């Protein structure tokens, strides 16, 4: 069973930066794509960013230009660099991984990000 463990969350002031990490218990090269989602209190979970095994990236409009997703296969880790953070970015951030053969969809437990002065 694959485990995904997020880290790097915390409290940051508006305009600040944080870098989240998502480390898998095994090789991430097996996954077709990995990504980040977030869920604010009382709201549905929203997709934030995705990176494919080939390195292609996609972002939600709300974070485009501020967030950057990357991966380090040697460390079995995907990152989310978050810059120019806003209070509306406050949420629990979770990473996911999708494997096609056999099909599996894995989730991490999440890490809290709070943007407040």
C-alpha cells in the first residue's frame, strides 16, 4: 500500500511563501500524475495543481503565477512552492497520486496552511 505524507504547512503572513512536500513510500515514477488539492473550512475540496510523469504541469486559475509544482523522482517527492500567499489560500492541502496500471488513486492526510496577519 502506498503512503503519501505531506509536510511544510504552517502559519504565514499575507504575501509570504511556503513550500509543501509530499513524499511517497515508494517510487513516484510509477504514477501517471501527482497533484495537490485543498479544502477550506466549510467548502468543497478544490484541485490546485498537477504534474505528470513527463513533467507537464497544470494549475487552477486561482493559483496560476503564484504556485509552482515540481517533482524529484530520486527523493520520491512532489513539491508545491506557494508564493504571494493570500488569506483565501488558507486550507488543508493534500496531495494525490494516480496510477493507471493497475488503476489506483492514493491520497495523503493533508497539511494545514493558514495565511493570516
